[in-house]
């Protein structure tokens, strides 16, 4: 608990620094959100009223301080384009993104862990070469190209799955799963390639360890040595990679969400940037940054669960 509390307090200056940097970058983006909303023919009085409404006529530090104080109170502001609360917009977009990210990680791990273990235990065999070539292809394929191929194959040539859109799980689970399959496969294949290579490298190192030879000498079966003893210790670097990948997915996979018209937080952020809707951009960045650092904290805690030697490292 002391370790968790200490890490949580250490996250505060990180989030503060990220907020200030993102607020600064947004402030220097060319374009005026008021002009983008009202149009070029808007009168100076209307422009002045709207700028005062959103405090855009205040100095930079004053605006940042007011925004930060509102965030502490749980208020992320209101959208300049729609007038809706930013918090509600971000939460609505975060649900589809978390669903897609979780499904993509499940697909990735179901492919990567068995393939990495098989490639390591059968080193320099056709199975190892096939897994390595598959991983290389998965890392080389652009996600937008793979997504388009999947749409052509399973939505047009064989109309089995919808090509785009999103359906909530709370409505029709079967329809939600049908919409989820193609984008999850698009992301999961690319993630599985990197995870498989990491699993293979970690397993090769662990299989050469002394305690693995001891386990074999004690008469344990090959399955028990590989899947119980070796894999558990090899998962520490894999967990690090998976944590980073999952944080990046929650940050918004803009290309995949655009190809499949998935209403996630990445698409929300890009649309807000084009519309110069700065409160939405700032709120989305803050929420995704918070999720990313929290996932890194959870990843560190998983180390101790996988390796008892690390439990006293705090």
C-alpha cells in the first residue's frame, strides 16, 4: 500500500506537466476557434462576446490557472462547437475505445503468447521460422491497409460482418460483437507481432537459466517446465510491452477508428482539433494521459505478482 500511495503522489507532477505542455501546444495552434464557429463574416461584437464567454481574451497563464482549478473540481469545461460538457463527451467516447482496446489486446495475446512459446521451444525449426516471418509481416503491414483488406474480404466479397459503425454491448451483444471483430483483428494482428517477438526472446533467455535445468533434472514434464516455470518468469518484459501497448490504444487509434467509423476518443480528438474545439482537445488529452500513467502503475504492480522477489523492492 505504501508503494501504491507513493506512486500515486508521484503521478501528480507528471499530469501537471503534461497538462501544461498540452495547453501550451494547443494555444499556439494556428486558427481561432471563435472564427471557426462563427465564420469569417461574423461581426466584431459577436466575436468579442464569444471570446469573453470562453475566456479566450484572457492571458495564457490566467486561462491555464482557471482551467486547472476547474479540473480539480471535476469540470473539464464545455465544447465551443456544441456547448456540451467536455466530460460527458470524453466519457461517451472512452467507452468504445476501451472496448476496442480490450478486444485488440485479447486477440493479440491469444496469437502472440502461444506463437512465442512455440517459436522459443522449437528454435531454428520450421515452426520458429514461420512464427518469425508472420511477426515480421504483422509489424510491416499498415493498419489502414489491413483494415481495408478485412473490409473487402469479410464485408464485400463475403458479406459476413459489418464494414463500419459501432453498436453498444448493452443493446444487442451479437450485433456489438459483429461490429467489433474487424477493428479488433486489425489492431490485434499488429500488436501480436511485437508481443510474439518479445515473448520468444524472453523465453529463450529463461530456458537457459539454471533453475530450468534443475526443474528438468527433478523429473518435471516438459509442459510443466515450459508453461508453469519458464513462461511465468518470461512474462515480465512482455507485461511491460503489453502495458505500453494498451495505454497507446486508450490514447486513441485514430487511423483504425477512422477506417471503421468507430466513435472513440481518438476520432473525437482529431475532429476537435480540426474544429479548433480546444476544451475538448484538452480534456481528451488529460483523460488519456491519466489512463496511460495509471496503466503504467498497474504494470509495475503486476511485476510483484509475477516475481515474488520484487515484492520488497519498494
